[in-house]
């Protein structure tokens, strides 16, 4: 495989990791959503590039879904929801931003160290893509862990899904899973937005998950 | 009866999948509760019969998507049986919930449809021959249970569903990443495309896969599916989901969904064992199993909620089962399988009893439940039998499987046998302590007569007791055969 092909693939996958790192220090919901839209946009470009390089037209479908759904529809819907609920205030993070960033750097280092060591024989395109994908996945987890707010946990989960799509498209010729995982992310997004947020709103007048923790039922355990 | 015979005549595997889906569509449309509840039971019965007919029709050649072998027939039949008995229990449980207004008819329509979709997801996970399809099926089953756990819409139920969803999605992510890694390991050997995800082809060529990649894949798969098995560091969703959802869902969660995830782990363990250079999966599984067992055993003492108590007991037993399969060898695998079947039957029977008890008393607090054998002998003695069985006392089947696991642990890993026995004894003490409080002594709380369905509970308990005294030799031979398959 020639140099420029790899370079562009790596630039896009690396860009995804960078944007994941950017998500870590967003302290407003609107800003977080904008960064997530950017995340999905880069994923779209990355998947489209893979479709072109691997000559796999079905991946264009995945790219289109990522663009339409994750980069446009979901951020817009969440934007509206936040406005209606009136919760566009600061996000309370569990740990400080400095520490979160340090943890993020550590996770990226860990992902790279693990994946590059175990895949010496693999296709170089897949190899580094996997390292980046695992980084995005772990950073997504970190976002979910360090946020109290239900909306930002959902965003963290969707960025984690983006990492999985990156991994699945990087694995050459992988059948079935790309389409289905995308369908699943849509389903999950529906469930989360439709069911949970509205029910949480219905009961608590807030989407702050900490409000749920207060009802943890310690008395009953 | 023409429907009945035509179902038997057609492909049994298809029937196991199609019946729940058709039933789900019907149940989503039907109003009321009496008819849907009956239809739910009927569909579950049909699924069970279709599953049984898998024995008769023989095993079709493995295809690109579906596979029937000796290992998964055992899981499917158990799944369909407990699904059927739980639907009977569910019918009487739901009637009471409707009466006291905790559920509305609209909730019920959703609940019944979800119940069948969940059965579909679990059956699909068992029969799928494609590791990608298996992942999708496990996720489908998980998502439906998330929705059902949140059914009551109380603070606690929402929190439980949210926690289950968040932790479950971590599991989703890890398991899919592991699946992708397995594909990458297979791709250079098997070639690109569908073949590299078909389990029967993978196991044939597993010896030639890159061992390092397989190792990392297994760690992710064990963590991912292990979250759903409820293994110790990742178990936090399990007690909440059991305690806050409707009790029929607690019964299927403990009795069935944990088995589905365990089945996925076992399939990948077989893949790893087939590669001589890959890391041995045993020690990892044994460690996670032991940690779960001991952790859950201690947690049992501090429970004040009856459903949480038995949820922790499920973590404990899943720990024992994973330990047994990690230990490996014909005897430990045999015991692990037996323990899994016995645990599913006993635990769901206990939840049947607990469901009615909590309805009568109007609370799940253990301190409010006293002297059940006096006020409600049917439920009380059922609970006593169930708990005595789950604690591992003879003559129940769990005693036999635990005895086999302990003795083969002493033979193979004497050092690990000590914490195993320690954990078992701690859990035993906790369960009996709680049982004496609930079942005997001065009655407390409401004594209104129980409108319970006793048949599912006593059928399960009878099977467990019979298995402890006498196991038919064809069944033993069959289990031994599966145990050898597992290696």
C-alpha cells in the first residue's frame, strides 16, 4: 500500500482521537454537541476514505449514515431538547479537567502500546487504525465516567460507537457488522433520547443523573 | 391443532426464531390483558415444543448464519422451558399488578411484546453461527430487558435501568471490539468476507490464527460478555436491575440472560483452547469466578431487600459456574453445565415465590417478611425448598454439582479449592440466616391469601430435587459428551 493512502487514513483516524480529547474538556452542553458533530464528520470522511481505498462501495452507505444521522440529526435534536429543557448550563464533571486530560493521554498511550504490540503481522492500514479506534473507545468511556449529566453520557457513548465503526471499517472486508452496528447506534440513540430523557424529565425536572443518585435507595439495600 | 403439527413438521430452528417474533407482533397489537397473557403463555409453550423437537429432527448442517450442535441444544431447551414457566408465573403476577394499579394496560402491551422479543434475541444468540450475529442477538436481548427494568417508572426503576444501560453499553463496546479482533485474527488464514466470522469455520482453523491477537480479543470478549454474566468488577447493574424491575423479569434475567452471555464466553473459550500458542483462558476465568463468588458471598449478609439478596446469590452462582468452566476437564465442565441448569431452575423458582410474597406483603424489605410458613404455607415452604437447594444442601441437584466442582478443584488446583470452599460456606451461612428470618417465627405484615400460581415453582423445584437424587443415564451421557466438546 502506497504512502499517501496510509497517510490520509492515519490523519483522519488520528484526527478522531484528537477530537475525542477535545470532548474531554468541554464544559458546556452546546459546545460538547458541536464537538461531537465534528467527531462524526471526521468519522464520515474516514469511512469514506476507507471505502475508496478498499474499493468497498457498501462502506459509503455507512459513511452516509454517519454523516446524516450522527453529524446532523442527533446533534440538532439534542440541541433542541437542551433548549426546551433549559439545561444549557455548565456540566458538572466528576474530576477536574487537568486530571481528565492526563487520564486521556494515559489511555491513548495504553491503547497504542497494546494494539501495536499484538498486531505486527496485520495489514498496516488496519494496524494503526485499530490503535486509534481503541483510543477513541477508551476516551469515550472516560467521557461517560467523568460526566454526571445524562446528555453528556449519551454523547460519550455515541463517540465510543464512532470508535467501534472506525475499527470495523479498518478491518478489511469485514462483513455484516458495519451496517448492523450503525443500525444499533441509531436504535440506542432512539431509546436513550426517546425513553430515558423524557422519563427522567417527567419525574425529576432535571436531566442531571446526580438527581437519580440521591434516590439511590440506600435505605432499602 | 393443525398449526401445532405444521410447526413441528417445518424446520424446528426456524420455528424457535419465528414463533416469538410473530407473537411479539400480535401482542403489540392486542388490547386487554387476559388474552395477551394467555397468548404469551401459548407462544412460549410452542417455542418450548419447537426447541424439544430439535432432538427429534436432528441437526441440520451448519450454515453461514445458523448452527445447531449438542452444546447449544442444551441451552435452547433450558431457555425455552424457563421462558415457558415464567410466562405462566407472569400471567398471575401481572393480573395482581394491574389490580393494584402499578401497571396500566398500555404498559402491559409493551411488556408482553418485549417479553417475546427478548425470547427471540436469546434464541437467536444460541443458534447463531456467526460471531457478529451473536453479538447483535445478545445486544437485542439486553436492550429489551433494559426497557423492561424501567417499566415501573419509579425513581429506583429509572436509576436501575439507566445504570444497566450505561454498564451494558460498556459491555456492548468491549464485546464488539473483541469480535472485530477475532475477525482480524481469522482474516489472513480464512480470507476476507463472511467466512471469517462463521464460528464453525473459525474453530477449524483456529490453530493457525495469530495467538497474540486472539489473546487480546479474548480479554475484551471476557470483559464485554462478562459484564452481562455479572462477574465481580462489572456486576454493579445486576442487583439494581433485579430489584427494581417486574419480578418475572428478575426470574428471566437470573435464569436465562446470564446464561446467554455465559454461552458466548464459552464459544470464544473453545476458540482459544483450539490454538496451542494462545494464552490459556482458564486462569482468567477462574480468577474472575472466584472473585465474584467471594465478593457476592460477603455482600449477601448486608442485604435488606429480598430481591437484591437473591440477585447477589446469582452473582455468586455465576462465579461458581465460570470457575468450573475455567478449571476445565471433563468433570469440571460436566459439573459447570449441571450447575448452570440447576441454578437456572432453582433461581427462577425462588423468584416466582418472591414475586408473590412481595405482592402479598406490599414490600420487598426483608424485615417486613416473617413467618411465611405459617401464614402462606404454599409459598413459604416453596421458598424454604428453593433456598435450601440454592445454598447447596443435599439432596438438591446443586449439592451434587457443587460437590463435583469442589472435588475436581481439589484434584487439579488444591490451592484454589480453599477460597472456593470458603466462599461457598460464607454464602451458605448468609442464605440460611436470611431464610430462617423470612420463613419462620412470628408472622409479620399482611396475611391476605395468596392468589399465586404454584405450578411453575413446584415444577422447577421437583426437577431440581429429582436431579439431585437420580440423573437419567442418557442425560448424563449427553452432558458428558458436551463436557468433552468444551475441553
